[in-house]
């Protein structure tokens, strides 16, 4: 990173810390919380209990839904029965009205027949009385003796016989009609009575059907309310289950982060031990020319890949110092107003990630002190084709924030982050850019 970029934001530096060193160099921060096994087990037990409660309520709700469906079917049946009762009542009312009309008509006909008979009887009495007064009673001697001639006498006899016989026949027919009308009137009254009974029965059936429908609807409403309460209870317990599961996940996440921290610390300790061994071996080979545990002597600048790697490897164990490093070697870091300042980088002599690359490639070409510009400083090749001596970069939408030198075999050399030292580490593929940059070959 260039010295001229003194305004580098704290958020960018945070990205350097979080992503630039990935999963190998976070020994400096304090260990994360490590929940106990009993806490995790208690959380799981609570989640299991909530899950069991959700299952129980789900079963209850399923049974309640089935009961509600049955009640709904019952309501529909009662509604249809009420409709049938209504139709039956209407038919019975119509039949009763027709029967009543028929009875009235029959009574009217019977009354008319009775009146006609009374009139015929009256007429017959009048005729008989007149015939008697005039001496013309049928079969009487005076009716014949008073005739003017034999012909008149014969005609009078025939007339009296016809009139008397007709009136008697008419009276017989009227009496027969009265009997028929009386029978019809009685039948009509009986039909009206039966129709009225049917109407009353239909009305009672309608009242009963309406009451049954009302009862069924109340049962349905009550079950629906119970279902709503069960649904609410189930939702509440589900929310509690989600919270319990989230708590377990959180505890397990804390445990995992703690285990990652332990593994990371172990790797860091092993790396430091390896670097110390390398430094001791180099010191022994060089006759004790440098203090044990310090960086190896600077390798000569060269244009070959191995010369580049040798220069970078010669600085293993040097402190990370933000803004530090140039073509000649380590330099004092600079202030950033944030994380680097908290680690005191401005008081350290060392390298940052891009400063180490400037030093390594000093015999090849001059590089800018910013990893983003170094990414485009050479030929870019897909990661699947990367080889020893290529530059690897990490970044995202906000830009590139870290660079390292690939050694081959899945290893790289880098100046990781504040608080750490130049080291060899496995290549981290989380957040890595899709291309490597090749400056040599």
C-alpha cells in the first residue's frame, strides 16, 4: 500500500484484517466466547421441548380441522334439511289453501242443492194446494167432469199427470244431488282438515330444522374459534422454537469460532516455530551473522522467479507494518488513524503486503505501493493456470485489499496484517480474485 494513501479508511483496513489474512493469522485478537457443553445441551433440550410442543399442537390442530370439516358438513346438511322443510311447508300451505277452497265450494254447492230442494218442495205444495182447491187434484173426479168436451178432459188428465210426475221426479233428482253434495262437502272438509294437519306438521318440521341449523352453526363457530386459538398457540410456540434453535445455533457458532481460533493459534505457533528454526539454521550457516529469530539476510535482486522468491523468503519473521517496505527493504510504517495505529505500526520497521512485493520484484520492475495497481501490473492468468512466482490477490466489489506471492504446492508468502509477521501460509481461496498476475515469464 503506498505511503501517499494516508487517507485509507478504517473500513478498508478492517477488510485487510478480516479478509487479507483469512483463516491463518488471527492469533493476536483475544479468544472468542466458548460456551460449555451444558449450555449447548440445555439449549438443545429447550429446542427439542419446543419442537415436541409444536408437534403436539400440530396434531391437535389437525384433529380440530377434521372436526371443523365434519361440523361444516353437518351445517350444510342442516341447511339442506331446513330448505326441504321450507319447501314442504310451502307445499302443505298450498295444499291446505286448495283444500279449504274446495271445501268452501262443496259447501256452497250443498247449500244451493238444499235451497233448490226446499224451493221444489214449496212449489209442489203450492201446486197440490191449488189443484185441491180447484178440484183438479190428480185422479180426482172433478178434474174430469169440469171439462167442456171429451178431448178437453183427456188433455187435462194428461197435463195434470205430466206436471205432477215432473215435479215429483225433479224433487227426487234434487234430493239425490243434495246427498251427493253433502258427501262431497264432507269429503272436502275432511281433506281440508288433513291438509291443515300436514301444514301444522310441516311448520313444526320447519321450526325444528331451523333450530337444528342454528345449533350446527353455533357448533361450527365454536370449533372455528377453538381452531383459531390453537393456530395462535402453535404460532407462538413455533416462534419460541425458532428462538431456541437460533440460540443453539449461536452457541454452536461460538463453539466453532473458538475451535477455529484454537486451530488458528496452533498454526500460528507452529509457523513461528518453523520460522525460528529457519532463522536459527540460517544463522548457523552464516556464522551467526544475525540474531536468532530475526529475518534472513536480503537476497540479491534478480529477474528470475527464484530470485524474486528468495528475496521475499529472506524477510520471513519481519513485522507487519502498514505502509512499510520499498525496493531496498523494510521501512517504518505509517499512521492510518485506526487499526494499524492501535498495533503501533508507525513505530515498527517492516512490510505491508504490497511493500513486500515491491521488495521481492525490485530486480524485475518497479511496482506501485498499492495492491490494486499491482493486480493490473502484469499479465493476468486464470487461477487454474497459476504457477510459482505469480501474484495472488484478494478483494471484492469495494476493491482489492491483499496480495501474496505464490510459491507452488498450495503455499504462498505474505505480509498478512497488523500484529503478525511475514510468513508462509496455505493459499486461502475465500475471497480470492479469479486471476493471478504474472510479472516474470
